[in-house]
C-alpha cells in the first residue's frame, strides 16, 4: 500500500558514513502522526546521499510502514535498519506532504 | 481537527 501513497518517493540512502545523521520528530499519538525529518547532519549518510530534506515525512523504512507506530518504535526501526549488516543501504519511502 | 490539537508534541530523536 505504501507505493500507492500520493506523491511519495523512494529514497535509497547508502551507509556511506558511521552515522545516519537525521533527527526525527513525531509518531502515533502525537501531533505529528508520522515521523518528520527535522535535522540533517552534515557528514552523515543522509546528508551524503543528498536526497533527504528537512520537512519530509517518512512513510516506510525498508518496506515497513511507520503508520500507527509510536515515536520510539519508529526511531528503533530506523536505527536497526542502519545498524544491520544485511544491507548496505536504507530505503525510505518519503512524502513532502504532512 | 480539535482532537488533533489535544495530542501532545513529539520528542525528537537523533539517529
């Protein structure tokens, strides 16, 4: 269903640095129901990738929907996706619209 | 709408 989201984009972020380098806010049961990128740190994998921007909302991580997940659970999923050695990248499904 | 306004702000996590 994620790919049917209007105006969503798949962004593949290679693990090119020791950190992912994004800050997120939001999650289920908050004013921002899906995690939104609030910071991108220079020199992190996300910054190096060049395709993620502040304000974008993350719909899915490696095909896993973040809908209905509370902030900590969403943050854990992203952290695990970065930590796992199974993949050299993380796929984010993002949208510009809140 | 009104219901949304009652929801708390989220914490921020650096990843």
